[in-house]
């Protein structure tokens, strides 16, 4: 099987710090290669991969003000689609833009919908014949058909288990009202715990008003953006991860990363959280700040070995790769094309849930 994985180009694949979509695309490409699939990763040219690497964007446009993101993404998609006829399938992780040029793609197109930026982009999805994959059942839009739901996986080797944890709480993610960083400060204070804040600032005013005034280096520490190695250390050293989101989050990689380290989660009941957190096993899903503060102690007493085991079973990278291979086989079969090999069968298969045709008419 020859697969083109089309990664975003805001950041390198895999990202050095922030870049969740790039992280998933990179991990999938590596897993497919390990399964014997012939993979070309279309990404920034400074990306690191065991697949064949191709692209036209020198490095992530988010870190270079001289690069216009709209232009770089358009050039990136045009280059990849120019080679599409060389592949059995193209798998896009680049939001709506490739859908606008889908008719130029000479191979079946699969699109992982990492989350909608807003209803204004829905016309691109409605007009497309791409097979759509949702990253959680909660994130499915009622107007669209999906080939499958495939939960993200994470690299277990980069998230070692921490049996002891610690006493402090952690909130990890972009600092923005959606992520509830300021809410996490209030929850930690109500719970009588120190808080570690990690993530890039996506809303300067929110950071200045809701987070920075409470950063004292003791009760609240701000680490900035943390890369993969430091992220694992920060998550593994926590008693629990706070995830008081204020939007319908499509998935939540930091939640799964924490659980993989054995660290339980206290999250708000929004978006995919009831789907991702196993109540009373890997954490608790609550309604508000008072309930979150009350749940912190219970979360800290959960069996960290059980947290890790459940996370590994549900969100390991190998499971994600197996699920996507099943999706690819389904898409190729719907196209009347032979599966060129590399598609496993077995325990991973039932995770892929069908919801309508693989391709939409």
C-alpha cells in the first residue's frame, strides 16, 4: 500500500513544542512505516520521519513572520496533490483547504477532521467527496457523513509511567479562555494545591489578566511551552491534570498524555471528555469549578497503574494505526481498488465505527 500523509505546516512534524495536528500526522506516518506501508509524509522540509519526506515549505510558518500561512498551505497542498497519482490513498490532516482542491487529487482522499474552526467552513466539507474521519463521536457534525471515528493515539515511549506522581496539580495546553487556564488557577486554590501551568500563550490579554497575576513561582508556576521530554516529566510529577475547558473540545491530547503517565484527570463535562475519561478509573468529569476542586482528592487517590493500563489499551499509537489501516481498506474496497497489503485484522478492528458510506455522493 502506498499512502501519502498530508501534515499541516504551521509547525514541524513532529513538533518541537506545540503542534497537536502535526503530532498526530507524524505518529501515524511512523506507525504505518513500522507496519510495512510505503509512506510519503508531506510536511515542512525540516521534519523528522522514517517515511519518505516531501514538501515545499522550509519550516513551520507559525514560527516565521516572513511566511504567510495561507500561501504556504496552498503551495503545500498543490505540491502534494500534484503527486497524488503515485499513491493508493492520500490522508489529509490539514483541515478544510485540501477539500477545496479535491478534484485535483488523483487518489482517494481521507480527511481526519481535527475540529471545526466554525460553521463558515462547513461548505467545504459538504461539497467534498472525501472520506471523513472524526476524532471523537462527540465531534461529529449532524450534516456530515463519516467513514469512521478514530481516537488519537500517543507515543507511549515518550510518556513513561510515573508510579508516585506528586502533590501538585498541572494544567497543560494553549493559554486561552477555551482551555480554562484561569479557571484551573481558581480550582487549584480551592483545592489547596499548588499548580503548574504549561503551554504557549494564545491570548495575550487573557494571560495578563487571568493567569500572570497569580504566577508567584510557588503556588502557581508557569513553565511556558514544554517539549515532549519535559512534558512527560511535568505530567508524571502531578497528582492530577486539570482540564476545565470552556468549549466542545474535539479530543484533548494533553488528557491522554497525562493518563499515559499514570496521572488522573479532572475535566469539565464538555465535548469529548465523557468519551475520553473513564469515570472513576482514569479520572472524573465534572460540571463546574466547585465540583472539580472536590474531585481533586478523589482523583489523586486513583490507582495510577490502572490509569496507565486503561490509557495504553485505549490510546496507544499502535491502536490508532490499526484503526486507520482498517479505514484505508474500507475506502479502497469502496473504490473497487485492491488492498495492496499492510491491513491487519484482529482485536483492533471493532474500534472503527461505521456511520454512512465511506464516500459521499
